[in-house]
C-alpha cells in the first residue's frame, strides 16, 4: 500500500471511531477528518494547504 492509501485508511478508521462519540461533537471531528481525507487524496491541494498554514498571518 502506498502512503496516501495508508493515510486514507487511518483517517477512515478515525471517522468510524469519532462519529459515534458523545464527549466531543462528532460532526465537528467528522468534518475535519473528511477534509483531511480529501486533502490526502489530492497531493497538490495538501501541499498548497501546508504552504498557506506555514505563512505567517498579519496580526
């Protein structure tokens, strides 16, 4: 298995685990993990997101 597939499998397992939890809002965790899953499948988008996140924001 390649790295994106491994990452996607890990995220899919986390989606299953967090979707049923009551201690945190499951919908919030699911939304974040779905975004990560999509980004993992699209390497160019992931690279762009990481670049944006590493750019200092003016305060």
